[in-house]
C-alpha cells in the first residue's frame, strides 16, 4: 500500500523522479529489512511507470542519516 501511495503522489505531481525519506525515532538510522524491501519495490514500480527513485534517506532526530543509494540498495 505504501508503494502505491508514494507513486500515486508522484504521478499526480508529474514527477520525473523522487527522493523518499522517513525518520527512525530510535535515533539509529540503520535500514531495517522492511526499509530495504520497500526501497526495492519503489524502484521496481518506478521503472515500470517511468519515475526514477533517486534515493531513500533515513534520518533521525540526532542528525544522523543513511542513504540507501550510498549503501547500494538502489
């Protein structure tokens, strides 16, 4: 459902590409298995509809962040 919501928003805004982000309130920006799976599903959906997923960034309230692109998941 999340993938559909994100891509629907991108389509309605005529996006050519998107960057996705979310917060880990724990303060640990390490991507979970679900974060990685959602990232891969978003990228696959984006390829099908022609909207590139440039990155998925996880941020924390402590200022730490992780780029799933830099980690090799995109």
